């Protein structure tokens, strides 16, 4: 039951972000647009990174990645979504 709920959350995230919205605007760019600072920025970035991790995790599962490939994919995918270089 818990895995079904996680799957549904990922699907909702994918729908909410339009599939590739994370690639369109990074968390850092969206935070700058909203002119966030201090605690609001920290909270926004934490939530945004968690959402990105969920989307990246679903993507890696759909690609059947494991071990080093999974680690590399997750690291790059989350960094791209957050806006880290």
C-alpha cells in the first residue's frame, strides 16, 4: 500500500511539473524570480530538492538503473533540477 502511495505521489509530481518543467526552470531560478531570502529560501529549496529527487527517482526506475549508474543519474538529475553546477 505504501509503495502505491509513493507511486501516486510521483505521478502527481510529474503531472504538476508537466514532465519537464524541472528542466525549464531550476529551483534556484524560481527562487530568484520569487525574490526569496532567509528562512523562506531555505524552506523553498528544501521542498524543491525533495520534489526533484522524487521525479528523478521515478525516472531512474523507469530506466531500470542500478548501482553506479543510478548514483550518477540521481546526482546529475537533482543537481540539474536544483540549479547547481
